[in-house]
C-alpha cells in the first residue's frame, strides 16, 4: 500500500517509478529547466513543489544551456554520437584507470552536492549504484527528497545575516552563542549548514591549511598602498544573501571605488556563475577599469570570468583569504543596501525583490549624497570626472603612493 502511494506521488509530480527509482520524461526535464531559468521562483520552491532535488534541477539547467548553441548550429545529433563513442572508449579503459580514479576520489575534494550533480539518473550504460561507487558517494544521498526551508530556518538565516554585517569575524561557535543570547536555542551544526547555504564565512587571517585548485589561478592583491585618485582606476565585485518573505536570493554588484557608483547588479536563485558574468558584461559596456578586485570565490576564479577581464587588458586583484579590509567598499555597500532597503521590506518573491532593488539602486546612484564625496551623488562624481578624464591626454597613472595600508574605512559615509 505504501509503495503504491509513493508511485502515485511520483507520477503526479512528473516522475515514473522504475526499479524503485524515479524516471523523468524529457518533457518534464525541459519544463523544470525552464522554471529554473525563468528565476520567478526560488530553487527551494521549485524543488519542494515538484519533489525534485536541487542538484538534479541544476543539472537539467546546465544541460539546456549547453545544448542551446547546438540547436542553431545543427550539430546536436553529432554531439550525441560523439558522447556515445566517448562513453564506449572510457568503458574499455576502465580497468587501466582504476588506480587514477581511486586517487581522484581522495584528492578532488568534491562536496556531496557536487558529486550528486555528476550522477546521470538515466544513463543506460552505467547504473546509479556503479556511478556512486566510482565517485565514493553514498547512494542514499542520490534519492534524498528535499523539503522547503522552514520558516524557523529562514528566521535564523535573517538573524545570522544581520549579525554577520555587524561582526563578520564571528565563526560558527560565536554565531551560535549570539543566537542563544537572543533566545534562539540552536545547535552549531545547524548554524554551520545555514551559513553555508547563505555563502557566509567568518573573516579572519588563517594558515594555509588547504590546497588550492590548480585549475583556478589565484591572483595577488594589488591594492596595498595604492592611492585611489579617479574613477575607473579600481572596480570590485562580490555576492551577498538577500532575504525574502519566503526564501532568499543572491545579489551580485560591480562598484567603482572612487565614486562608489554601482555600475551593474544582478540577482539569482542559485550561486552559479551565470549572473556574475551578466553583471560583469553589463559594467564593461560602460567603461573598463585598470584593476578589477574580487574575492577568491569560485565564481570569480572561474576561467569564463577571468578570460573576460584578461581579454580587456584589465589587471586582476584578489583578496587574501580572511582579509576583511581588502574589499571594504563592496562590503560597505552591502551594509547600506540591507539597512536602507532589504531590512525595511519583506519581498513577496523574486520579481518583487528585483523591482524594489532596481528602485533602490537608482536612488543610490542618482540621489543619495555621500559625505566622503563632498555631498555629491555617486553618479555626479563618476560621470563628471570620467568626462574630464577623456578630454585629457592620459598620463602615467599614480600607483604606489602610501607604503602603508590604505585606510579605506574612513573614506566611506
């Protein structure tokens, strides 16, 4: 009876049961991928409503994006044939590669979610059991049924977000104690999980305890002692968590250090690189900086992101891990946006959040005056000085002026 009930629920939500596993049709996969691409609902809402794991939704979204160019080039069938030939070749070599695969499982350091994304549910050649064995993944993780984030967890995430703005150096233990002091009894493991979902990490200097991914080059921090004297000298970017009445989204912005002008911004329901690339391209349509500063997040160290900057001849600077003052202007921007906009409102959904943020950033750039800018708006400072700069012959740019760290905190109002 219970098995029949599970089957009925699977069929209702678009899945068919085969050998105890859900099998989704191509039409259903396409529908889900479009739902994610629309970004009208959060990933948690889509996952909970259709009972499909977020990692599976991300996989279908990625497949759709990768397949789109083939639709117009007419190479879709050829690609499918090539994939089949590659699978056969890999199958023949599997004995030879066993040692290498064991080594990879130990050294790749993939998270459970990342390994889940690699699982091909409908692969006719390799069973799910075998794929899990090859990846070193517990098979129970593949069939985990996600639930929508509870109202209590959302409340905790909002409290953590506010506290993080005040004390970004708080780690898991101190953040848990802070919640306890406010009357919220919560285990430190839950705080760790929620902070991971929000993309938050305590800021403090630490030893080099982990090996960097050699595929993602880490660039040095170039702004120590640099005197910021004009627009388009330094831009920076970062991602932050934005709460809503139900669920949350992520916000990325690109800002000019001299004028505090927000050149572009985008939101997304997931932490993939797509919305970061959109924001970067939109900012570069306005102008190009001499230096572009980011943190060491995977979105900003990815080849797609780095190659755009290198193609424009832009020097890349990256914050040292745990260095709070390396990207102070964008951190201060997040504080301003949240206290003047986000915390005053409860967005009904993604569309409402985008509309409200759009109005705020227009106000911030066009009408909000800054004491450090001699009571001018970011737009006045950025565009007035930029027009003057273009009329003059470009001279040698001032670089290292102050041998000490720049006191960035005193330049913001």
